[in-house]
C-alpha cells in the first residue's frame, strides 16, 4: 500500500484522496482477531486444503512434509534437473537451426522424443531415484553431444553456436566423467 500512497497515478486510479494516509498495519491485526473471534480460521485453512487436494498437491490421509529444508531441497533438485535438460534441449534446437544435416546425423533417435519440448511441459519423476536416473540419462546425452562437437569432423559452425559454450559450462559444473559415464 505504500507504493500506492507514493504514486499519484495509483491514488487517482483507486479513487483515493491525495491526502489518504494509506494502509494502517493495525488492520491486519484486527482482521486476524475477527477471524479468530468468529472461529473462521478453520474455514480458510479448509478452503486452502481442498484446493491443494484438487490440484494433487496433497493426498487424503497422506503424510505431509512441512519441513522447509525438505521443500527447499526438492525445489533445488528439480531446478537442477530442469537446468541441465533445458540447456541440452536449447543447444540441440540451436544446432538444428545452424547445422541441421550434422545435427540429424549425430542425434540419437530417442532425443527427438525426449528433447522436442521444454522440460516444464513434462511430468518430472516424483521419486528421488527416478529423478537421479533421469539426470544421469540427460548427462550421458550431453556427453555424447559434447564428444561429437569435439570431434574433428564436427563443422566449425556447430562449435560457434553460443549454446554450445553454455552446454560446456553447465556440464563442467554439474557432471563429471566416470569411465565415460556421467556422475
């Protein structure tokens, strides 16, 4: 509300007086007190829970983890998975635009299905083991592509694609080779 009071155009749009003092912080405390006095706190909680259930975010009689470190860890894992998958997909897209014939030759048949769409359009695995397996699969695909790019037969135009350098950087940070397999 402070940004509303500081900007005359917002005050005008909301029909407020120029001298309007803005939001009083005691309003939130009063609202909370009325909610508790009317025993309506459960109503808002139940409404939220029903919406979460409808979206499949929680299950009835299921164990719900509310530990913030667990949630942050899961978000971090998903972020890294999306980062490597989207980096590989974007690199393949750029290579297909610059050197389509070479990209078609080095691309494995499964890549056309796996990397045809952005990673957020897929349902990522829920279990940690399956997410790790997917991450290793993406890492292996990226190593195959990087090896093909490092080969002397790769066109110079392929090596000059900007996303190729990004792919190198992301794989250097997130993957290590262990007997030609990603770790």
